[in-house]
């Protein structure tokens, strides 16, 4: 199965390619430059692999939550590629795929994945490692400030690793709460392949027109709010 993967929900743009059993993974610029760099990066990874567009079976995309703008761009490109090739889009939720990609050896019974929502607010979910391994990824996505994140952590007495990017404002409190804080630099587009493959094998791919980003909130810019169908920034 040959899958192109796009991950640009936060942090940096990532493109992955599973082709002929080999995995390739590339990173581009920060998500703020997704619009101008995503298509050239896709072209580059396909060229480096010697892969023809017609050989792709599906396009996997990290579906959110994350940056409003980057989510919209990544999803639009994924849908455009899939529609042009007549192949399905596989939306893969961001938080569980990040949690599941935590390298082995941390000894955590649970993993909390945290993504910045906007200044002072975060999206977060907690997963038991056994559930992640079994693709039971249905933990709810919560959104709140530092106090809410810490309260959620305190409600899970087992050993918990907290993974994410830009967690410096939370780090001291998380460590004091007994968590192991792990920077999510390991989370790339290639992390989408296990779940994408499982979804495809069970008929989980979707028509490009039916896939939407998982925003979880309205875009806010000053006093202007734009809902998921509107135009905005982060």
C-alpha cells in the first residue's frame, strides 16, 4: 500500500511517503509557511522515491486539532491530490497519533498529548499506552488553560508522559505533578502511517469531499471570530 502523508497541524510542516514498503519523511518550514512550501515538498519526496502520482493508494492527513490556517491548507492540499487521483483521504486525529508515536522506553502507563490552541490555552487528551497500541484512540479532546491541563494530569495517578511542542510555560508544573515531559520532535508525517493503514484496511478512507478539519474552536483574531468555514489565521 502506497500512502502520501501530510502533517502540518502545528510546529513544522511534514510530508511522509510510504511507497514500496519504504518510508520517507521530510520536514519543511514552520507551519506559517505551509502555503508556499507544501506542494514543492510533496513533489520532492515523490521525485526522491521515484514514485509516480498514479501509484498512490491514499492520502493521509493529520486532521487536528491544531493551527487553524495550517489545518485548512494541509487538508485542502490532501483533498486536492486525492480528488485529482481518484483515491481516498484518510484523516488521522493529531493527538492520539502524536501520543502513539512516543518512542518506546519511557515506561509510561499513559500519555498525555498537548497542542497549543492559542496563547495560554491548549488542546489535550490522555491515552493509556495499551489503548494506543490497540488503536483505541477515542479519548475526548479537551481544551483549557494551564490549570485545566494540570487538573487532568492529576486525575491520572499512573505514570504519565506528557508529549507536545512549546510546552515551556507548563513544564515546571508538569514535572512537579510527576509527569515526564517529552518534546514532540519525534512526531512527523510518518507517524500517521500505522493508523492510516489500519483505517484503510477496514474501509476507513473517505471521499475527499466529505473530509473536514477537526478545528475544535472558532478562529479568533482580535474581536473577529470566524467559524470553521470562514477565512482566518491561526
